C-alpha cells in the first residue's frame, strides 16, 4: 500500500477517476487504496485545523478511536 502522504488529495482523486474511467470495480485493491488515502487526507485536514484546540489529555482517546471500532456519535 502506498503512503497516503506520498500523493496530494488531488492526485489521489485523479488516480481514482482514471481507474473508474477504465471500468475498475470498487472491489479492486487500487480503488480501495484510493478511498483509504482520501479518508486519510480528510482526517488529516480536520486534525490540522483543530490541532491547537485539542487538549493534550484527549489525544490518547482520539488515537484509540482510530485503532478500535467505537459507536458513532451524532452531532
């Protein structure tokens, strides 16, 4: 799997679009890789935006949410 940070979100979107244009199904590992990388970038943008507002004592709980399934919370 390619490191998501190795390509910009625009490049991941272009890669995804090119694969889909060639009829590659959503179950293909390359499509899944694009989806995973784009999700990584969405998370990164939120974290970068909110970083200064995060309390250091909450960081372990956020990391735990990434490692393990948790019940979704509605806003």
